[in-house]
C-alpha cells in the first residue's frame, strides 16, 4: 500500500458516503424510495398552484358640479378602507377603481374651487364594493365667491372695512 492509498482511502470513503446520501436525497425528493421512507401515495398532495385568488370588484362613477350638473374635471377621488387609493377624474368627470375586495369604502373628493378642497374637505360618502355595484354620481358644491364693490351713499367705494 503506497502513500497515496493512505491519504486517498479516507477521501474515497467520504466521497462514497456523500454520493450515497446525495442519491438518497434525490430519490426521496422524487418519491422513489421504498414506502417506509417516502410519503404515502394515498396521502392527499397539495395542489401545484395552491394560491387562492380573492375575487375583486370595481367602483366607478362621475363627479359633477352640484349647481350646474357639469362634470368636474381633474377632481381627486380618494377611497379609504381595506385599500387606500387616489385617482383623478377624466375630462368627463369619470373615475374608476378596480381590483378592490368586497366590502365598504369611504370616498372623499378634493378639488380647488369646490367644497371638498384641501381647506374644506367634502362630506365623506360610503360605497359598497360588490359584484352588482352600479356607477355612482358624486356631487361637489362650488366654493362661494362674492364679486362686486361696496359703496357708500355717495356711490364711492368704502375702504378699510
């Protein structure tokens, strides 16, 4: 027995042991070992794609001026609830939120020049998210603006009021 045999014999034994363990792991993974070692074939295996997709729905509608009935363009529509989202209305005042879970959401409208701007939040509206939800019409009141002149009896403008 030479010097190489003395040093290589333990290495060969370890390699042979490692190869056997690797082969056993591969067979176990593929279920090819005897039934004492592998999972019983009668056991219920989980489905390959076990993720459950929740049904989702959408909420849509139109934002209109409560005085004129005209659509309010680029109004921010914010929903709160299980999901927080914000979108802007299009040129026809239309908005839509999709991929929502069934339930209730609170809607708030924001648009400068209307009640509902950042300084005067709109009333909150609650909507149901459900398969049969119909499009909604949400109304925004324009902020009041007074134009004109204040004059005295002599028709001269009053200052410093």
